[in-house]
C-alpha cells in the first residue's frame, strides 16, 4: 500500500536540506530504473507479482518527487537565499549523549 503524497511529505518537514537532497536522489533512481525496464518491455521480475505494481509505485514516486522538490524550493529560498546557510558548509547534526549502563 502506498501512502498519500501529503502523508509522505509530512515525514520530511523537519529534515535538513541535505537529507531532502538524498531523498530526491533516491526517488529519481527508482523512477529511472522503472523507466529503463519499462522502455525495454521487461516485466519479468517478481516485483510485478506484488501489489501495488511497479507502475502504480512509479506514479506515486512521481508525486512524491513533486512534493520533495516543492519543499526543497521553499527550504532553499528560506535558508540559503534569504538565510545565512551555504550548501558547502557541513551539516551540524545534534550530538547524541550516551550514558554507560
């Protein structure tokens, strides 16, 4: 079962820009892989026996990509155009404090 584009994008609302770039690239890889096999007429894989079928997943991934790109556009504008961030700067991840048991 695929989730709605709205539910999908809600998981990324707090993600940093670099994580959004990774997700965009993951979606594009899936889309390209599907298009390559579809253009070749190859429907021999086991994934065609699973619901939702690859063509349904493909359509969902296109919608997800649109949502990710829209969020990236807004985030980039806010943080990098009008903000003081730069893509060349390393991402500052919060440190995880681990206590010995």
